[in-house]
């Protein structure tokens, strides 16, 4: 049935594209094709793999000035899953109201689209939530203080994208998340900005699973015995001046259990980006967006070149370590990156990743990651 629905959706997209002007429909998609080569210092063999990291197909548009929609499916694992799927009500004074699935407002790195994130994977701290998208009720308003402040909120269920976000146990609890931010400095003319943000989320219990900023390696898996509630609190900072951008976030995860014992996890990252060819990272609606080369290959140029570096850390409290023998107390990740934007919609990416989880027997994990990305 999933595949029949998917074929029907593709047919509708094809037909809609031919009549897009009448129906106010836009057809979009993205392809991210990856190669990963991973190896521990003291291991003899490399892990060599490739995958379609993301394959999306979507349609979005409006029925009127007030009612808009988006339908997006992902196909990366050979089965369709819901991504952005919502009905949107637009009110210029009160903000935007959504019913359906979209990204939860839980931090600068998480709300930035995978089309625009500068590294292969988002920072480890984003694993503190169930996933990027949540299905339920969403709200945002980016016009506070004449566009210098914003507010986002969401009340979502615990269903999974692969199961259509169905949640037949709402009595267990839902997810509430909120995010606020201000722009004390924002000048489009000289591409200067300062972003300050804070985010909070409250969720039912779930184990913590994450990879050290690769997608094909092994996961770390932490349990919190007796856990019944999760809360995260995060702080965001970003600054940009012309071709240079810095960005950092700090987030804490607190898991409570039935005997009022808290398990704590702390995480942060700091990254820098510099565009050698003079472009800048645009910013809109609380996140960074598409880099547009000044001279792309379609017009005889070489595109845009971006150099990147990021350090991130995940730190477990003593109670977490005691409950998870054999797992590391901390995981440190250092990534160097190179992005070549052939056009504004096509880029080649390379990441060199070094993961230190204090494993003296196996040593550090090192990886070479390659991606070709196209979106339309």
C-alpha cells in the first residue's frame, strides 16, 4: 500500500507541475548521495560504504493568501516516509499556525534544512530529541519587534515518520517544544548579523542513541533506568560578518525517574565557516539558508568554495555512566569540511571526522565522507 500511495503521489506531482501556475503548486526535491570510509586507529580494515542519505520529493503551494500546504515524502531507505506534511494558516498579525508534521523548534542546527547545513550531519546534541520532525500543532511568528525577534512552539506526538506519525498512546504524554530568538544586529547590506536564541522541550522517556556525526558508523546507546520524563534546555549564538560565520549551541538533557533521581547529559558544539570566494551565508526566519555563488559553473565561473571546522562534545554525568557500563563518559568530535557550490542548487561536500571516545584499545575513529547533493 505504501508503494501504491507513493506512485499516486508522484503522478499527482507530475500532473500538478504542468498546471502549477493555475494551482499555485511548486514541485521540489533533493538527492544526497554519500560515500563514507571509517576506521579506528588500531583496526586493520576500513569500513567502506555508500548510501542515498536523503531522497525527498515534495509539493507545496497555497489555496489563498491565508491557507497554504506542503506534502513531502522521503525515499532514502527504499520506503516512503513522511517529512514535512502540513496545512498552514497565515495571519500577518498573529503569526502562522500549522496542523501536521514539520521540524520541531529545538535549536539553530536542527531547524536549518539539510539542503543548507554546512556539514554532512548535524551536531551530536540534536540527538537529544526523537527526530527532526514532529506531527501535531505548530506555531511561529518571525515578525516580533519589527522582525528582530521570533517565537516558535509545537505540541507533537511520539509517532514515527515511517509509521505515518501514528500515536495510539497519547496518554503516555506528548512533546512540547518552544524556541525564542532575537537579532540585536542584522544588516543585509554588509551581511552582518548576531543571533541569540534559547529553546526548551519536555518529552516522555526514551533512550539516547546517537552517532558521532557520521551516518553509517555504529551508534552509542544509553539507557536511563526508571526514566519517565526528559527535558532539554538549549542556548544558541551565531554571528556573521560578510564571508565569515561562527555558530555555537549548548544543550542539557535531564531525565527524571520514578524515585526522583536525575540523569544529566550536556553537549555543545562550536563551528566556523569561511567562504573563500566572497559569498555569505544568508539568514532568514531563525536559520541559515541557501548560499548562492557569485560565479557559478553555468555562467563560466568556478562556483563558491567554503572552508569549515567544528568541534562538538557529548558529556555524561556519573549516574549515566554507572547505568551504562562499557559506554564512554564523553564523546568528542572534530570535523574539517570543504564545500564546493557548483551552482546554488548543486554542491560537492567533503568532511574529515575525528572521534575521540577515550577507547584506548581501539583508538580514535576517523572518517572520510564525500557527498554529491542536488535539490530543485
